[in-house]
């Protein structure tokens, strides 16, 4: 039984990692985004530029632990297409 449970957890972790890898593609298009931050965001359900743009600075800081200046810059960069 433990072996089956361990296999299920491993399978779930692999599927999650594959989804995170797929989700970071859109985030990595944002100027100033790095792979580590994109993986953190995708792992927490923020997998697109629009999803990032919908956050406020405090939410992004809470999700990632980054400083406020960088959080604000990433959000504003993600929102840039809204003003074109």
C-alpha cells in the first residue's frame, strides 16, 4: 500500500512539474522575468502574463518574497499591452 501511495505522489509531482514547465513559457516573455520567479508563480497558479498583470504589488510580494520595486516593475511590464 505504501508503495502505491508513493507512486501516486511521485506521479502527481511529475505531472505538476510538467504543467509548471508549460506555464512558464508565457511568463518568460515578460521583460525582467527569470525562470526561477516564473516557476514560483506557475507553481502558485499564476501562469500567464494576464494573470500576473491582475495581481497587485502586495500579492506578488506575498507569493514570491521579492522586493516591492521588482514586484511593481514586473506587474507594470505585464500590464503594458493593456495600454497599447
